[in-house]
C-alpha cells in the first residue's frame, strides 16, 4: 500500500487478474516475415484500425514454429494460473492480424466465446506504443484519485509497454484497448482466442461439460 493506515487497518487483496507475458527468444524467420507481409496485403477497416481478412493466420504452415511456441505459452498459462484438475486441451480457435498507423487506435473491447486471448507483437515502436487494460466496475460509485495516489485498488486502467516479439495472454473477459498511435511506424500485432476440448466438471456436482 502507498499509505499506511493511521488506525491500524489492513487491506487484504482478494482476487487478481492474470496477465502472462513472454518474449520470443529469436528473430523472425524469413518465411514468417513473408507470411505477415502476405496477410497485410488483404486488410479491411475496423473501428479505428485495420484487421486482416484472414482469420486463421496461425494455420499458415510458415508460422508453424511460432504457433508451437505460442501453444507452449498457453499451456504454461494454464499451468501457472488455472492449475486445472480437469482433463482438457486448450486450442486456438481464431487468429488475425491488426495494423494501426499514425492516429489510428483500437477501441475498448473484450473477446466473447473465448477463455483466454492473446496478442503477439510483430512490429511496434517500443518507445511509445502501449496496450491499455481496463477494470470493469458496474453499479458502483466512481471516485477520482490523484495520479500520484493510484494503486492496485483504485486504478481503473493499466497501460503496459509493448515490444516486438512479446506475447501477452489474459482472460478474454478483460476489457482492453490501444490508444492512438503517435509514431510514424505502423503498429502490427497478431491476436488470437483460445478455448478448450475435453471434459470439465463432474456428474456428481452437476457441472459436467463435454467439449469436442
């Protein structure tokens, strides 16, 4: 806590929102660069930026090594965060490329029909580019705090710096956005959603769910 209680009180955090971060430990292969370039040739306008017409980018054979690494990170996320006892296998359901130039942005949104979502940065200006994560608070009173007094409990937004080769994984329900790009360098990222196949819950607890 930034400020200590004057009356002996203690604030105990109850729940946390996980943000998994990892960095690819190699440069992009030539065939990966070629794949990214091919996808970027066929884009459409989205709210504030451009999005690829291809919505299964990670199924391209030229990205097989990158996809394998991303799957390792997804498995790591479930191991570290979920610690599951159920018998299931996570898999990527959809994947696409986003592109934003100077003055463009990505509106606040989350990802329905998904358990965790990911964003992998292909090209960014590491000195200025960020991603914002927003706290969802409904039917509550909103208090304003001075910037110097923001902490884990009263902040409604977290901005994270990004760089090429970095992967972020987070719950798909977490609202996020990208502020307007201020650099002349195009911001290019690969996004994807993850669901699971297998068996969740149990008949005894009336929670059985079989996902093929």
